[in-house]
C-alpha cells in the first residue's frame, strides 16, 4: 500500500524550475488522497501563480515520478487556484533554503 509519506518523498524530488525549492516545501501541495483498496493517488496542488510558465511541466513531472517510483494503479494531479498560493505556505525548511526569516 502506498502511504502519504511516500508521496511526499517523491514530491520533494520535484522542483519549480524558477525556484530552488521542491514543490512540497514551497507549499504547492494542498491534499494527498490515496484509495487504500485500489492504490489510486489523487493530489490537489497549486502553482505560485496562475501564469506559471511551468504550469504543465510541474504536475506532469510529479505524476510521472509517482508512477515510476510507487507504481500506483492511477495518479491524478489536479491543479487548483482556490485558495491562491501565498508565501506563508512555504515550510520552515523551504524558508531556510530561500533565506527567508521565519
């Protein structure tokens, strides 16, 4: 069975090409749902802006990495903009990497 922690570990391997912090520590992932009996993975995430130049690349990279490493039955990465992303969503680790005072 796939766990949320495994999905988070994969998300930490995915980066916004313009920001040197992974998408988990940037706070771009809102929800991770895994259906236990089918191993289906559904992720709700956002982007730093609605006009992000990597809007297609980031979710496709996440999806392909999850498929390759965790081999779920299916993976759906849903991009949402409600609520909008704000810098307050960045984790403490992400703030350290960006040199932002907590």
